[in-house]
């Protein structure tokens, strides 16, 4: 604690207290697989028995009985004892806010309850870091955490931060402060208090605070990526010649460059737009032609379908996505993590594969990335591919961005442009320019509106009449995208208007009717479009990508929404023949370049923009890219690379 305060005050150099990050020892065996977040979401966990004592305690504290099952999941079977000793641990239960935890604590503790109680401040610190993770940050600078505590009436926020570190609820890390003073610090609280190198002239450092959960994920990911690089053996002889022939036969120069990079390295980064997805598909096909067990995993089921179409069946073979190897080559990330898809595991617990390409890598949060990498065998090849201009992962971390910035592996930037007027428009947005494009076939249409009411009216008209008539895309293949769920032209209002036109009904199954278009979101960042089939006492039955999903009644309100209109965050990883992007005036402040780029790139053949934000749209595109998330991964990657160079 003295070390932390001395460095924060500038009195001492961090080098006096902190050792350099130590690289993990290299072994020929992969680490035991890290349990991945359950792809099935909370409803897949099954019913939970709530002990009578816990139910009575919740009632005593004025908390709803419905919190019982969630408390058991979050705090374990000893939830009653945990909450009796520290009522503010109720904040660990999903959906509980500080005001509710304070009320629960007051009911149990009476006059002994105070805003400066160390139990309260420690639980608040953890809750704030978990909230920051929802915005993508794996760590925060001390000033940002203290500022957050101050907003909840903590009397001594700086002291509370120190106490949280002292008690071990929050971990302190040193991180290199990069030349621009920002490092990978992002939107939450500034650069992270960079300090000079002190008398020893070392590199500037900054202090960051985080939770062990995300620290372990980032450290495990960095070590796993370094393991892949150190255990990979470049091919020689006939195998090397086979890779050279495969590169020469690649369909484009960028695909040839990617095949060549993957031949020589165990870790490769590939970036590009939608058309560039053909390049990792060409790599997988080439690797399979050489007899390797090669697979590619996309973020969504729609992405997996598009990938399978690019791969196609090999000559003389039937099946999905290149069946020259064992099983279909096209997977989803969640399917691979859950063991539903892919090659399965070998006797050592690693995936039985030689090469894995992960498409849509910007949507990988650090925990899922760590789970994937730790399950790859020694000597395997990993290619992380994606479009860096898209909205990032719904969870903590910025894996692809940090790997690009760290420059610890070969990087292939695709030179394949997205085709057509929509591709030209989106490419300009990625560069910060909102250009007028020639659209002789009405591929891009701008529909100006004066207010939200007109925006809703014109959206329904476009989906139901104009796009089917002029473009030939039916309403069920047109997706509406808007910035938020609320507001006068958010998803709720737009879905109500579209349901009235396309599938009117009483909403007899919790607001839904058979035939309703919906999106099922079992967990953060996982959105599956579907259609309501039926509903009964067991739950709501959906048809999602050809399989039936039953959502329990108690989970319907939290995980199912009507899906004629969705947000850009929900649309990431999916595309439709036509997209209608709605920009109501009250949503202007929600726009940035990444949002516009993501929303405008969801239409394959046609894009209509219902435009009611005036100059806010070009301003959002012209402003710089979204500020980076606060993470430690790039520093860890660089430390691993430096250790490898020193050892070599």
C-alpha cells in the first residue's frame, strides 16, 4: 500500500517496488482449458434451489424474492452467510444497483450502516470495475475509480481506493506509459497517471487497477499467444514447397500474402473489410489441401453461413465448408468453445487442429479469446482476422487492436476493396469521409425526415413497400438498424409499428405472437435472429438458424426482443440483403464513426438512410476513431516478445 501511494504521489519510482513482468515458462503442453463463458446464457444453467435461510434474509432486507436464484449463482451456496457478513455483496448479483444494495444494508444493519463503511466502498469499487468491463475496459486508472466512488457519496474516495487495494478486492498493476502519454488508456478517466522513470532513467510507468478475473484472462492470453509463437516450427522441404505452391495459386495478392505469412508464423493478424473475408477462407482451403486440420470460426451463425459459402465443398466432395478435413471447416466461436462444433479435443485437452482462423476478431472479448488460445495445441497456427473499423466486443478488452498495436507478429492488411456503391461509401467512412457515391441501381438511398414521427412512418414505408418494389428485397430480408432501444424512433417504437403492419396480433405469449421476428440475446454480445413459433407454460419457442430454442418464461423479458429493428451493436457479425438505418434527431449524440461504419455496412445489396440528424452525421464520421479501451494486453504482449528476444 505504501508503494502504491508513493508512486501515485510521485515521491518514488515504480521501478523500486515492481518487478518486470515475468514470462511464463515455455512448455510443450497446452495449459488446461479455461472454462469459457456459457454460450447458452443464463437460461441454460437450469433451475437453482434457493435455501430458506437466504429467502428469509432477502425478505428481511426488503429485496425481491426473485433475486434468490441469481444470488446463489453469483455468490455460491453460502450466499446467505456472505450477505449476512457483508450486505453490500448484493452488488455482485447481476441487475442490482448501488441504491438497492444500500437499502438492503440499511434494513439489515440499521444505524451501523454508513457511506464510508469499508465493506460498502470495497463492494462499490468492484462493481465500478465490473461496470467498466461492460464498456470494454479491463482496468482503470486510480483517479477514474476514485471519481466513480465519489459519485456514490463515499467520503474519502482516494482512501477507499487504497483500502480496496489493501484488502485485495482490487489489484494494482504497473503498465508502461507510452510516448503519447496515453498508452492503451481509453475513455474512462484519462491516461492512467503516467509517471516519469525516476532516477534510474527507466521507462515511464502508470498505475492501473483491476479485478483478478480480467487480469488472469489478459495474462493467460498473452502467455498463450507467446506459446504459439515459441512452439511453432516453420515448415521445410516438401511441406514448405507445398505452401509456396498454395500461395502462388491464391485468388488475390492479399490472399497470397496471408497464405505466405501463415506458412512462416504461428500467429498472424489479418485486417480488412467484408470482401477481405475471402482471404482467410482461401487460407483454410489451402491448408486443408495440404492435409492440415484447418478450421475458421465466425462471430455469428450468419457469419458462419457466409464463411461456408466462401469455402464451398471441395472438388468431388459434398458437405459444408470444405469437407476435405475432419468435419465442416466453418464454425462459430461459441460453438467451438461449447464443444458443439469443430474437431473436438485430443487426449491432452487441446483442440485437435493444426490451424484456426478467427474471423470477426474485434468482437472477441478477452475472456473468450483466452479460452480459445489456451485450448490450442503447441505448434498450431492462429490467425486473427477482422475489420478494425467495426464496433468492438460487447465485453472487456480489445484483443485485435492491442495485438495490432503491439506489433509482435506478422500483419497482413487486405488490399481487396468492398464492391459496389455501398462498399465505396463504407470504405470512405472508415477513412473519416462521408462521400457522395454514384448509385445508378439505387443501391444507396438517403431519405431526409423532419422529426421522429416522420422517421417511423418512412421506415415502415421503406421496409414494407419501397425496398420490395424498387430493389426486389422482401421485408423479411430487410433489417432496420437504429442507435438505441428508447426514444421516439428507437427499436421499441419501430418494432411496434412494423409488427402492426407485418404481423399484427395480441401478443398472447408475453407480448409475442407466432410469426413475430425477434432477436434472442442469451448473453452480452450474443444475438441470434429468429422467429416465434409458439409459447406455453414452459416458455417461448423460437426458430433460430434452423434450430428450435426454448426460452424459459422467466427469461423472456430479459433475453428476447422484437427484431424487425435492432441496434448496430446487435447487428455486428451479421448482414442482410437490405438495411434501413434510422437516424432520428434525438440520437445524434450517440453517433460516432464506428457506429456509422457498422450500421451502414450491414446491407449487402441496398442501404437506405432515414436521415434526421443534419450535420451530426458527417461530424460523427469526421471525428477521430473511438478512444481506445483501457487494457494491459499490449504491454503484456510486448513484455513477452522482449523476453523471447532476450532468451534467444
